[in-house]
C-alpha cells in the first residue's frame, strides 16, 4: 500500500519556537495569546532535565515557582503533545535545569551540554 499526501488548509500549528541552548536563563517563547500544541526536548546530557514554564509575557526569573514542568531523562528526546491545544492568554517564559524543583536554598543548575527545546504554536 502506498502513502497519500494531502495539503493542509488549516494547519495544526503556525509557529515553531526553538531554544537550541536551553538553560537556567529565562527566555520569552511567546508574548501574546496563542495555543500550544507540542513540546519537544532533546537532552544529550548524562543527567535528566526539567523544562519549566511560567504563563506570563515578562517578569519571571528562574527563582520563580513554575506553572508547569516537563521532565526529560538523560540522553533522550521527549515529546509532549496537546491534542486540543493548551490555550495561553498572556504569553510564556521558559527555562531548563537539572534540578527537580525549587525550595529554600536551592539554586538551579544549567545542563552541562546544550538542551534543545522546540514548541509548536498556532496563533489565536
């Protein structure tokens, strides 16, 4: 049986944002209302990483408690999909660490090797 290719008149997503060096530096992935459909994390490190998200267009630091966190084991690529989309109303800030969580006296550590984070959005 062969394959069939069809044009998509209403694409699932319209924008892919890539951070090829995700670390404890907080990056703005989106600063307006949108819908998140997918997250891809490429982790070449010998330790697991946690990608952290705050639902805000600005103002967060890596000492802010994150709204969502996505885990990726050592030396793996991880994929998270949101079939109905995840609506974002104000934007999002993203950072990555080798620490599981925040707490009193915890300093987040950046991954040793570059972690790549890709997120797919569809503008609303």
